[in-house]
């Protein structure tokens, strides 16, 4: 007796049989003495092909009366078009003949047909279709195909130490919503012949990248357990009998990175016993391929959903202040309290996906922080579309040996493929973060956005204008609690030659980045707005903001939460605020200057560093992108 996997016919495409069986006694060496020819009979559900040595194409068995010469190397190949209702309910019989057509003997084999198909949502329509021809491959683009996995990198329960992808049991049904469905469909008799097994498996190289879960005790609470993953390379699937579907849930355990393309394969095999003490051998394998969804950043131009901030002893007034901003923007404020943030003002929320990359051979620096990762809105550059925008990261000047983002983090960003990174020069800043000099705001015109750059040159132009208007003694930092600065006026700033030289250096650094951004994002000068800013150099020659940096604003649709710059007050109004309003409000934006920013500015961070905006995802489907 033998088992043959049954091919399926789906969408007009007949899947060929993948199993080759031979009947003992057909080859010339094992045939009965005197046999020179043979004939074949089979039951209706079996197809038989005769393969002769030296011929490329097989010859189908089309009638019971046909005989073939018994040549050495002749092989019979069986396949079945439908599943068996019972074990051994199909048969192939071979009759041997001597010279003159005299029958000598017969040999036969009983066959059991079993349908096996491992299925996924290969056409990405939310339905796990039966035996898709594209389930074992993956292609990018609008005409592409292939199943998708999410990395479950959040924590449904904040007090459980690992993230969800590090946890083997499924604690809640919410976890299942993060996973892709995979269905094992079987059809055949109520039981398999003795010794046959169905095995799910994953390769050693993929085992740390994917987890597969299946229900345990379906009639008593439906507890889902991991059946494949880091420490489980295979799983024996109990054969359900008849026509059945077994549902599995699959999650990604790792985002793509420098050693992982993002593709993982899962296999189902039918194993056949040979003899006592000999390992089972596979007679059929079906494979499905998933691509792990990339880590994607959301730009400021996407609509806000939630604003997250940590509750600290010194930011109560700031948290209260941004409540009105959130209300105007139509999103929600989520406060992460001390028992969760553990005193870290920069940590930005529970039940929120995160990625942890820890270099083994490089020291982490401030350039590895999230403030050094920005993303542009969608852009078109020299005919190449970037519908998800491009990631911006800070590094050192090309000819210098300064600080750089660690290779581990940089390679991770490049490996996502859908937001091709642009490297800028940010080592001139004390913190070295790109969001200290560049950001983006939405606009209602054809361009859909503007890029904002910090600009010492714009600040000096404004101050000279005010000096010419007779407002040189206008005082800065009125009401600012973050410093014990002595009285600073426009005249003092403009007469400070050292400060002027330092800001000339800063402006050159920003201009270098301006040229890169114009080229790599396809921007014109009219797409850029220069916001007045001043910097000063610390003892290491690195730049820090002279007053709260307005570029590090929160962007909530048309409402902007901007750090109050505490600039020179002339005519009862801060001239910096007036100039910023004049630059941004014609775009349909509303500016709210946040006063209680000292707790962030004093720690070399700004408003945006201490908050996080969760935004609606892109309408564009990332798998339609062609890297």
C-alpha cells in the first residue's frame, strides 16, 4: 500500500502530482523469468504514466489492452485526481507477458489519495484562498502577490517583561489580530494508513523570525499555543480525517535587517514509513512564503490620532497646556504615568510597538536616538516615486571622523526598503539629531507640504530689521524659567562677534544639508521655509539652541504646538512669534506657542523630543511600492 498526494485544480490551473511511485517488479531485472512485456490496469481515480529510459516525455496509460516492452529502466508514475474515501480504495495492477503474449504473473499496489494544501492570503484580499498558484513566492508592485506578516512588537500587558514577539503563549485574542492566518486543508479517508504523518516545519534559518500558533483544547477555553518558532522547528499535525481545515496564526518575530531579507517559508510535509528503525521520508511538501512587513515611519502630513507624553514632576503645566492643542486638532491625549515611564521623560507610551537594536561592538551615541530619524512626506525625485516618503538620518561630515549612527541601526533602516534613507550632516549639533534643524508641515496647495529649516541667517535678518526700526533694546527671555540669563537685547546679540561667527558656521552646516535635501527630495526653494533660529557652541564646539528651538514643533494636522522662543518683545509681542506666524499661517496653519518648555529645553531636548504623535497610516499600500 502507498499514499499519493492528490493534486488540486484551482483557477483553471491543474497542479501536477509531486510524488513518484514505482511498483516493484516492473524493471527488467526484477521481472518474472521469461517476461518480455507488461500491461497496466488501474481504478478510475488513478492516472498512470510510463517513463522509458532515454525518452523525455512519458506515455500515458490509456487502455487496459495496451502492452509495452519490458525494458530495463522502465518506470511507472502514479497520480490521483481525487481524494480517497477509505484507505487503500484504489489499485494499480501490472500484468507480465512472455513471448507470444502468454500471461506469466501479476504485481499490484493499493493506493490511498490524500489532499493536502497549506494556504495563505497570497492575493492580499483578506481571504485565505485554496491553493493559490502564488502562495510559494512573493513579488513587489501593484501587480505583485504574496502573503504578509506583521511583527508583534507591542505589549498587550505592560507588566509582562518581554514584548509580544518574545512571548510563546498568547495571552489575549487581541494578539491574534496582529497575526496572519494560515490554513491547512486536508481531504481523504477518516484515518491515514499506519505510520504516515503530516508535519509542519520551518528551517533553522527562519525559526527566529516567525512564530506559528494553533488552538489547543478547542472545546475547553480555546488556548492558543506556539507550535513553530525559535525552539520548535517542526510540529506533528493530528490528521483530522475527511475534508477539514486547520487554522493557524502566524506572527513575525523580527523586522527585516542587514541579515534578513524579510522573507520566511513554512512547509507542510507528508512523511512515509519505510521500515522499522529507518526514519520517515517525505513524499510530498507544500510551501507558503510570507514577507514580514517593514518598519514604516509616518510623516507630519498624516492625520494625528493620539498624542503621547510622559507625566513628570516638572511638566504638569506643559501637559495641561497641550490639552487645548489636542482638543483643537481633534485627537486624543494619552499620558504615560510614572509607574510605567519610571522617570524617563523621553519614553512615549504603553501598548506601542517598538524596536530595540543594541550594537555589540560599537558604542551607542545620541545619534542613535529617535530624534535622529525623521521622515519626509511622499515625494517624487527625478521620475522616481517615493509614496511613503524618505527617512532622514544624521551622520558626520563625509571627510571627518565624527559621530555616526551605529551601523546596526543604519543598516536596519536601509533594510526596510520602502522609505529609502537620506544621510544628512548632523554631527555639528551637541545632540546630533536631524529634527533639531529640519521638519515638515502640511499645506493645502499642490505640493501638499513645506520643509522647515532652522535658519540663523533668517534670525539675524529679523533682528537687524528690528534694530533699524529702533527696537534694538527689546529684551529676550522675558518670563522664561529655564535659565538665569542676564538681560539680553537685540543690540547685545548683534554686537556679539563670537556668537555671529558661531552662527555663520551653523548656517553653513544647515546649507550643506539644504542642498542634499533639495536633491534627494526633489525640492525647489519655494518648497522651503526658513524659521529664525540661533545657536551657540559648547566647550566641545558642538551647537546647542540659544533659545527654545521652534523647528522641534508638534504637528497635529493644521495645529502646531511650537516651543515658545522667548524672543525680543517689541510692541507687546515677541517678534520671533510674529515672524513665524507670518510664515506659516498663510498655509492654513494655526500656531500655538507652548510656554512651559524649560523642563525639556534644559535637558537638551525640545517639545517634540518629549512627545510622540500616533498617526493614521498611509492610504498607500506599501507592497505596491517597487524598491
